[in-house]
């Protein structure tokens, strides 16, 4: 049943491992190319044992099931912290994981019973020995890993008969029946040898003889004590004393970030941009206090030394938070991930100073590839992670970290360097990777339902208003095929020079690379294609010769008008553009400051359109109407006159002293036209925080006499509509920012008076609503620039005879509305898309069989798929952005950004990567499908944690929307997923809710002529032939 995980028998798991290794070059969906191979001779001694890396999965979703632990091992884990077990397994409402940026979860210990969890860990212990010896992954030839158990949450529960048996039987499993059964199964399996057939590993079989005798029954000799938030200090100490003295276990005790106090935590979160996370001050009062913790740790360390035991601290536990997002069930959730790192490392520094570096620390508070080397260099080890592996790339993130630590400093330390750790703690407060805006709020999204098959798609492309073939042109630029890249761009984009310079690049806000080290710099790559590819492209380009004799008039020479003219003339139409200004370009030419984009870039795009034979009439009469143009012989008219009406903003004026007040667009147009005519005084305040406001505030500083330029905005920086790059440019120009202030009036001294605001709950748009505080802030000001957006000029449209607003097709025959005149103030690229749509509408009426340019995506070749997979391991620093103005993009940027592009429309597999349980698989089924592989869901592995749904770009959930293999009839009956269940020689199939039963013929399903069923047959037959173990028995 959906959220019930079913244990898979050991022999079936082993069969799945080596079947998949042979068929897909992967194990549990983790590719062979990502397996960690120890290179250095550096090792780590812990609890009297030697391990080959000092990394592993934290107790959590990656250590709940045997297959999770196996993949952790393949990714470099050698310190494996088993998921916490308690006497009574808790009910877990689903979804229980939200890892979109900082992580949140509502589950804390194994969903299995104590007994079932024990068998899962024994199975994992044996399975890892089989994998390690078969694949030869131990550099020393000896066992290279250790298991560390985790238990909670009170002494009474830990001392219960069930938990006592659990602890004892992990300390020594030698006489436990299930351990003996697993060893016997492995011995028989190796004696038979058939499990390696077809893997290329057959020659390893002789070395596996006697493996069962080399598997120690001493599974865990150490424990990490997990205590519930709010656990009394005396209870924590009693449990630790029990573990050290009665159970004679080496141990870490996990501590909470609440030791930093409510105000301390609140301050750090606010300083790093995570201040929106809601905390309960009362919860901090109930947790262990720092003043009690240090004496307790001193006593416990002394006790451990007296008993010859190891004692250290695990930093940190998750941070209890109020469930302010509403994505997870319940009123409370637990924060983890990168927002936790500054808290955890500051607590580590504080505790290390108390113990002069002599208190061992196991660290897991927000470890990433960005910070792990610095943490390791302080002497902290081991390091564990969970949230980081819940993001795209998944377990491969740990493999990259393990590889990075191979050559890192820190292996040689046997204590913590307090000074280094204190320096790191300070750096963590300001490091870019610790800040909310390093990742921001953007999410790669495709606003369509998740398809059953062929779901690989590039969110950057679907988000682009012109549906630009982005991954394809990035690949061409990366291969230095600039002319071909530019030709591909021109198929859908009439203004590549302009959009390569100042596009709002919504594509970048939908880039999967956001979840690694930041988006691919798509706009820069386009600009590079223009700069490097123009001569080749123009040399090979043939201007269209066909003329169909149909005349089209375009009103407005902005981006929408230019785009419609370009695409129409390419199909043989005769186009004339009427513009009331003296030149073409619209807002780009006349409003956007000329220090943002060179005139040469703008004119380059416009002149190429002119070369196609488009005629321009400048300084045209403002009284011109579509009816007039039709009288001149134009069959079609496209109205692309812009929005044209700035939104009103009225300030109460209390006296005679009034600063100069200018609308932003009027001010910017005057700057481009005649800057000498502008007299702003010394102090300028811009009201608004969109991209235009950034331009206006920056431009003001370039005007003689202006000393300060300030932006005031009624919400916080996190709700600011301006692109973060635009904000950074303004900040670097020394624009002052005042957030959470709402302009209300001009007082009798001519000052701008603003009410101080505070953020309340989120509104329908997801932005937190500003609420008044009753406090006020006053700004001396000479000029106020109003930048709160534009409205459609309905009066102008009425004058043109257009009474139907917001629609492309107007009330007048063959008259189309395009650009901001239809949709309101938007962006350059949206206006280009609008122009293209209007042109396409005319083409569809006049050209038989007309179809817009098709997408360029095809099926990835094996080599391309391997290249894409290789980019998903490790971070690649983004290129530096090219400075504004006439400078050229460095050629190296093209190669670097291509090396970062994940080409999601060829291979996506994010749902496979982010699933801790390996419940989603990518399989190569070739015939009849577009994508390189198809996604299959394994019902028995899934607990419906929801993580795959968080990262799937589609509006869907892979765990319910993908073709599913069921292992039990009761689970099939409790689900609505399309999929199949094998029962002997029959297969029960569900497609779109309809259940049918079919007989197998020679192990295969036969086609019926029903297209939906036959597609499923192709997938089933591939899996049943190549991966039969997927259909094997699972336990209760």
C-alpha cells in the first residue's frame, strides 16, 4: 500500500543488484560511473576500527532500508549511522520531507518495528560485504566500513525487552537466527555462482569463497544517542551513563542547536536570510540549556575515560520549527540542511573552546561540498549528511564529497583545532553558500501534468516565453559551433543580441542547476553565440526570396512589433512598421539606460530585420488607426503599442514644500534623450523595487549633483520583485535600500514620511503581507521617482477602435493585439513571444499546412546520456558574469556553462536521484519512446515521503503518476497507480483506473492493439526479461 515499505529478502536484493549491474550499469538506480573508488592511503580510526573514508549518511531516510545503505556505501560512505530505532515505531503522516532548499521533515525514527528494523540492518550488513568483495571496493582488502546504531528517546524505552534485544543483537549477532540465515544464504549463493552471470564479474567468484565466515557478528560497537526535543537533561545523562557503563558502548550524544538560545538562533537565521523560519521560544525553554550541557558533558567524558570508552558529541540535531509552510502535515516540523550549518558550526566552535579541542565531534549540520573541506580541516570527523542527498544528484553528492576529502587536510588531526573552527564559525555567518539568496526561492517548474512516459523536459525551455531550444544551443556553443547556435536561436527569437544582454532570463530561474551551485548562465551563452557566431551565420544565411503579396502593418517598433515583422517577412509577407518615435526599439532603445546595453547591440538586431525588407515609418501620426491602415491596403494590422500608462501613486502633501516627483519611465527616457535636461538635486528616493526601480535608482546616481539614491519598498528583500542580479548591480553602485517602509505622505518640510512595516502571513501570491507597525521613518528628498509598474492604456486602445482587451484577436477583423498592449507591462522576451504568436496566427490563416518551428529535442545517444550523468556529480563553479556595456563575453564561458548544463530534455531522472529509498528507476526501453529512458516506480520501496514530488518539475508526483511495479495484491488494490502485478503466470494490469488480467506467454505479455496497453507491454516485457528480480517476493 502506497506508504508502506515492504522488506525485500536478502537473496532477492542480491539478485536485483547484479541483474541491474548487468542490464543498466547501475545498482539500485545509482550508476557505476558514480561509484566511489578509494585512491589515497588516508584512513580514519574510530572505535578501535579503521575505515577508509570519514563520511556517511546521517541517521535518517538514507539508512532506513538495506538498499539505501548499499547505495550510501557505493557513494563513499564508510561511517554508516543507522536510522534511529525506538520501542514503539511512530505513526508518520505523509508527506514527511520537504527539501526544496533548507530541509524540513516530520519523521524522526524508523517506520519499521524494532524487530523488522533489526533484520533490515543485518541484511544491509551482509549485503555490503557481498558488494564490497565482489566489486573490490576496499583498498586494503579488509572491511572498510562500520555501522553506528542510533536509539532513542528515553531510558525506559531503551531498557525495554524489545530494545534491549535489539541493542544486544547488534553488538553480537552471531547467534541470532536471522543473521545465521543470511550467512547460509550467501554461502549457498556463492557456491552456485549464477548470480554473477552476465555481469563481467565472474572472475571474482573464487575470491568470494568463504565470505560468510569473514562477516563478523559484531555489527555495531557504538551508538549515537538521539534524544527527543525537550528531553530533560537528567534523562539524557542517565541514558548516556547506561550506554557507557551497562552496555559498554562507545558513543556520541546528539545535541540540539537550541543550545545557542532562542535569540542566538533567531539572530543567525535573520542574518543569513532565513529569518522567515518561524520558531517557538517556548520549545527552546524546554530543551537542554547550555549552562547544564557543559557540566553534563564534562561528567560524561570523565565517566567514559574511567570505563575505557569513547565519548563525543554529534552536532547537531534538527531545529524544531513551527510549520509555517503548510506543505507537511502537523503543527511542527524539523529544520535541517544548509540553513542549519551556521548554527551547527557556531555551536561546535563554542563547545570545542570549552574543551580545548578535546571533545570529539561527529558533524552533520548542513554539510555540503561547499563547506566540507573547511569543516574537515578543523579536525572534525566523521561528517554525515542527509538533506544534501535529498536534492538533485542525490547520493552522488556524497561521492563528490568523499572524493574531495581524499586530498583534504584534517586526516592527521586527533583533536579539533579550536582557532580554525572559530574562524570557520565566523565565516559561516557571511559565506555566500550560507545565505538564502545563494539558492533563492526559484523552482524549476513545468506547468503541465506529469506524463506517464517520456517526461524528460528542460524547465528552462518550457519557462522561456519563446520556447527557445536552450540546451541545444548551449551544447553548440560549448562545442564552439557558434554560427549553428545562432541559427537555432533565430528560429524562435527575433532579437538575440538584445535578449543576450538584458533579457530577464526567466529560463535561469527554472534551471535544474539551481540546486547545485547556481543556474547556468544561459543569457551569457546566448550573447556569446551572437558575438562569436554572427559573421558565420550571416555569411551562410539566405534572405527569404518568396513574396506572397499580402501586406501587413505593425503599429509599434518595440520588441513585439519587431518580432512580428521579422517572422512575417520570413514567410513572404510585405511588412511595414509604423512608429511614433524617431527610431525603432521601443523601451529597449528609449527607456533602458544606455549604460546597460550598447546602441550597437540594439541596432544590430534592428538592422538585420531591416535587411529582410521590413519597411519602417518613423514619427508616424499619433492619430493613425488600424482602420486607416486597412484603407491603405494592409490586409492585417498588428497593434503593438506597449502598455503606455504608468500606475497612479498618490502621496498626501501637508505643506507647500514639495519635492520633484517623476514617473520612472519618463525619467529614464529623458536620461537617454538628453541627460543635461535632468536636475534632480542631491537626494533621490525611488518608490518600488522591481527591475525598473533598480534602473532608475542607478541612473539617478549618474546625474550631476546627485549624492544619494535610495529605494524604499514596503516588503522585505525576499519579496522584492527585482531580479537578484539587478539588485546586486544596484547595491554595487551604492544605491541605499530601505525595506519594510511604506511611503505615506510628504510632510510640511518636503520630507518623505514612510510607515515602518512588518511581515505577516503569506498572501495568495505566496509573498508575506506587510503590516503596519505604527512607527515612522522620514527621508529628506529632492526628487521622488515613482516605479510601481504600468497599466494598459485603455484610452489609447479605445481610440484605435479596440474594445476587446486582453485578447490577441480583437473586435476588428484581421486586427491583432500583441505585447504589453495586450498583456500589460511584462518583459522583452514575453513581447517577442507575443509578436511571434500574432505572426503565427496570420500565417495559419494564409499558409496551408503552416506549423511553427518544431523543437529540436531528440533521443539522447548513449554517449550523450553518459556525459549528462557525469555532470551530476560534484559542483562546477559558475562563470563570472560579463560586465555591463559594450564588452565581449569570454569564449571560455561557453565551454564552462556547457559543462554545467544538465540537458534535462534528454535525461532528467531527478526523481530517481532524490529518492532515498530507490523507489524510482530509470530503465532503457528503446522502441516506441522518445526519451533515452523511462521512469518506473517500485511500490514496495516507497513510503510516500514526497521528496520526488518536490523536485519533479512537472505538476505531478512520480510516486503516484508513474508506471508502477507492485509486489503484493493488497498493495495493488489500495493504489490507483497505473502498473502491473505478476501473480504466477498471470499479470494484473491497471491503466487509467481500468484493471484487467492477462496470461503470460513464454514470460511475455502479448499486444492487443490497444495503444495504451501496448505501450505498457513494451515496458513490462523489457523488465520481465532483463530484470525479473523486480517481480520477486517481498515480505509483510
